[in-house]
C-alpha cells in the first residue's frame, strides 16, 4: 500500500468515526470502551495506572492525541497521573514500543519529540530522505564547489565587489623595439607599395578613360538566324577585323576585311580574308541611323560603306554561318601614327605573295618599322595584282597585331608618356561594338602574336571568276566558289581548322615555288628578233576596258595612251573574266594590236571575231604602266617576254621568326 492510499483511507476513517461517535455514545465513555475492547490483532496493552477521579484540570493535561483516542506516539514523554489528581514528574518510556496497528480511518499523530526515530532501510529505499534527518548525507552535492570548478556564488543579499581587471601587455608593447635598419627597410617598402599603387591607379584610370573614348557601335547580331551550329561556337571567339582607308586606294579597294576565329583553348586560329568586291547577299540589317535596310546583292565592301558595321556583320554571318562575337574597325590611315607613338614596332617579314605585293616591302626577317615604313608596307604595289584583297588584308593584320603587342610590352607600360600618346591615337582610330573592351583586343593580339607555324592558318576565299560585270552595271565583281566556300567555313565551325584540301593546295603551291627558286636557270637562247612595228600610235583607235576591281583604272590607262599619241574610243568595264591584260583585235587589225601591246608591257595578243575591226585593251591583273613605242623598232611585248639574263644572285637563306 502506498502513502497516498494510506492517507486516503485515514481521511475516510476519520470522517466516519466522528459521525458515529457523535451519534452513538458520549465523549467521556470513548476512552474506557477503547481500553476495554482491544482491537483484533493489536498487541496487549499494559494495565492502566490507578487514577483518581478525573477532573477537568486533569483532563486538560492530557495530550490531544490521548483525548481523541489516538495511540501513543513512540518515543513521546507522557506524564503519569497519580491517584488523587496530584501532578508528578513525567515518566520517560524506556524505549519506543512497537508501533500499534493503526485503526482504520485514523491518521497518524506526528511525533512531538525533537529527535525522531531512525528510518528503517526499507523506508529509505522507497521514500526520499527527509531534510535534517540522519539521512542528510544523501542530500549532499556530489562534489563540493572549489576554485578549480568555478567561482563560488555570492551569498544572497551581499554585494560582491568586481574583481580588478588584469592588465596584459599589448602585442606592440611585448614586441622588442625595431632596429634602425629594420625601420629604414619598412619605410622603403612602404614607399615602394605607395608608388606601385599610384602607378596601378594611373594605368587603371587611363584604361577606363580610353575605353570610354573609343567609338562604339551596335553591330553584333549573335542570335541571328543565319548563324549555323551555334552550340559548336559557344567556346570559340570570332573577330571581324575591318581595315578602312588603305593607303593609295579608294572605294571598295580601300577596305580590307579579315575574319579571325580563335579556338576555345587558344592554341590555334584561322584567318580568312574576304575580297572587297566579292558578290554577296546582305540580309536585312539596321543602319547607324536606326533605319532598316532591305536585303540586297552587292559587293562585300558596299555592305560597310553603304550600310554600316551592323550590315557587314550580318553579311559575314550570312556568307559563313559563323557567329561574330567582336567587331573591330581600324582606320589604317591612322595606324602609322600609332606606330610612331610607340617609337616603331618590331615585325618579322616572311617572303610571300602578300609581302611582295606591298608598295615598299620591308627586308625579310626581323626588322623595326617606323610610321612611314608601315605606310609603305600597307600600300599596295602594282595596281590590279591584288584583285581579291587577300594580300592587303594579311599585311594589315600583321601590322595591327605587332602594334597592339608593342603597346602591351613592359617598356611601353613603364613609359606613361608613350602609353598615353598611343592610347589617345588608338582611340581616334578604333571602332568596336558595345560589348568589346580593350581587354578583348589585348586577348586577340596576344593570341595571334603567341601562335606561330601551323597554329595560325591563313586562307582567302575560293574564287570562281574575277572581273565579272553583271548586265546593266559597269562594276566588276569577284564571284566566289560557293561549294568550296561552304566547305571552308564548315571546317572552321567544326574544329577551327581549314579543310584538308585547302591545306594540301597551299603546301603544293609552296613546294612548287621553292623548287622553282632552287632549280638552275638554263642560259637563254638568242631568238630571232620580232618584226618591227609598222602602225603608228596616231593611226590607232583603241577601246579601254577595266577587268580588275580597281575603280577608275580604265580612265587612268586611257589618259596614259592619249599621252603617247593613241586615239581612245570606248572606256568602260569588261563584262567577262580575265586573268591577265589582253589586247583583242579583229581581222586586218593585227599590226595595230601589236603596237598597242608594245605600249602596255606584259599584255597578250588575242584575235577575236566579236570585236570586228576594232582593237580592245582589257586591263587585267599584272598591269603596271604605259610606255612609249617606236615605229620601225621591235615590239616591246615580245622583248619584255624574254628579258636579258641577269647576274646570278646568291641563294637567300630561309627566314625564321
């Protein structure tokens, strides 16, 4: 039985006992009856002590427990009542008697003694110890507080003064004093850091200043429908480099265009030049004024001259399927001034057709070009020799790359005056799209400048016909080989490489050229002299036709012939295609044709029934000038075809850059 059940039973018994006692018997008879009728199972009680008659005073001395009929409390002092009602000394019980069985319904009387009896082990095991009893050790903490375990909490109501702060020396106070040499080194290092910070801030400010001064145009259309396999071109970078103002050229011939595609890894690049007079289809585009330009078939350079940079970008994407990521326009007339601002730029010239076509080609090998030498290197030489524009585009790219690399050199970066001068002149000559920065141009120059050998592949677009003049126009065009052009650009899109057949053709041409240069030249035989000229220039009327892409060349040649005494008839453009300068003549006009051919070196006689009795001079690639003729002397055309033997020249050493 638990304590709670015992207390509940005692409470119920008390209520029933009180009710029965009040109703059945007087209060004074309750003790006698309880004494006479012992409970069953209760221990025998000692005989009551003889007492006299009870008085109210004597009854008041009894404890409340006795008056209520409760059993005596073990260990309690109970006063004895002598006979006659006298008061005697209390009798101390020798020991705690055994606990009587509790009557049903009666609560236990609390002990009145100051020292309670010890609690049995069974009770200790089932009940919690009482504070202040013999089991007080069970309430002791497991470990007494000590200084090691933490500070002792203050007593309630007593203010504890705060502990004084512990003063520890700072790192600077604990550090030993610096020596004089160390202080001097610290000052020098601080000055160098400050100087470096000033230089960096200057270059950053100059960079952003020039970056804001460069002309910017809205030229890109990276999401155009003409872009093919856009997912294959996500990592590669494609630049459209357009040079305008070629020295000595006007119109379409003054534009040199190069498409540069750099691989994602930056380990290879392909450079493709586009002929300025190539006949292309320009899709709908937007001009710099914001107007829409309808699709048109035109010369490639006209897409820039008439439509603007955005139209040229769309024309290149329509032709190639490449996605143009950066547009860079360079005024080639200002490029020599940029070279002078750097004090000259280093270039390495490898003999090639493009180098030989320059007006003033620099010597083979490494050399330092000044501004004037750069202008002579850009300007084309003989008119009509670079019909496709590939030679001038290659020379412009080489010079521009060398100039940008020179601007990024350490010597230029450490020379604030030269750097500022160059960037100011460059900002006046460069035009880029809105997304391209100077960092992108530096990346292009670094990629093309660091690659050499087979890592940089160059090619011009395959040409099917030169000097094509459509009906109803007087302008000659270059007709591209459409299947070969498509194959070339597909290889560039797929792997940033030229097709295998193009590379093989280039290697075969280089091998043939080297073998021809190394082959011994046989001694020329002295052939019989050609018959003398019989027709005087004043007796000849010649029609002059332009078969090249150089605008106005027919009028220039006509003026030169008039100066030599020739009569000039029709001046215009050749409708067909010619690969050389041709003199056409009809029946009975052979002698007049021989005189005209003698006045135009490197021209070829060709009879034709379509011209009747007229003589036509069709200017083609290889035309140089008009020379005086002498009637009665040998024809210049035949003597020029067999030049006098020249002194043997020492074999040139191969150039490596």
